[in-house]
C-alpha cells in the first residue's frame, strides 16, 4: 500500500499586491515630506534674503541721511549771492576728489556631471582687486534666477574654508569644483 502525500497550496497574490500598494503609498508620503522640507528651506532663504535687503537699505538710508550735506549748506536754501562762491570753488586747487566706491562680485560657473552648476562668488573691494573680501560656493539646478534652487556648499572666511552642507554627494562632487582663491601668505 502506497502512502498518499497531500499538499496544500496558498495564493498570496492579493496580499502581495496590498503590500505593494502600501509601500508605494509610503514612498509617496516620503517624497511629499522631502518636497515640503525643500520648500520650507527655500522660504527661509527668501526670508533671510529679504531681511538682509531691508537691513542694507535701512543702513544705507541712515548713512546717507547722516553723511549727506546739511540743508542749510546748500545754495538753494541760502539767501546770499553765490555766483562768486561758485567761481572760487571751480578755481580752487585743493578740491576734494569725489569718487564712488562699491563692492562687486565675480562669479565662476563649473558644470557637474549631473547637469547641475557649481557657482563660486568672490566679493572684491575697489581698494583691493587682488584679494577677495568674501567667497562662497553653491550648487544650483538652473542658471535662471527665478526658478533656481541653490544649496550653499562652503564659504571662505579669514582664509579658511567652512563647509555649509553635510551632504556627502555635494562634498565629494561639488566642493572640488568650487574655485576659491587662496589668500597670499
């Protein structure tokens, strides 16, 4: 007499499909959280830039108000005849030289293999066109300012490079493309 072996089979395809849907749902949630985090960081950078712009405007207005000529010193507000004064000013030998001084930035762009662009900014003073006052480097996904996301990589302060990101991909791939100028010792 032969022994009969019985087998029992189970169909788990519905269960596997439900697990697949649940995993896809979790992936979508993680992507949404990541995108929300990026938007929150972008909003913070915009608010910081706006605050810095308002602060710079306020400081420049205060400096302009306190360093500009007094209203009573202008000929428009003076009651005496100034035609003789203007001639003597024009012929004066010891005139002060009036100049405009402004800082400016020089930008270097280096493309990454991923299509993103590494931008290095060097801020110079008109008094010293050799050594930059401040340098920083960021990676952006576009050269269009209106729709570009920028991630700060590093900056240079007092001749020392300071990392501003902890992302290993940026440190390994983008940081070497930053074109910081080393200060002369």
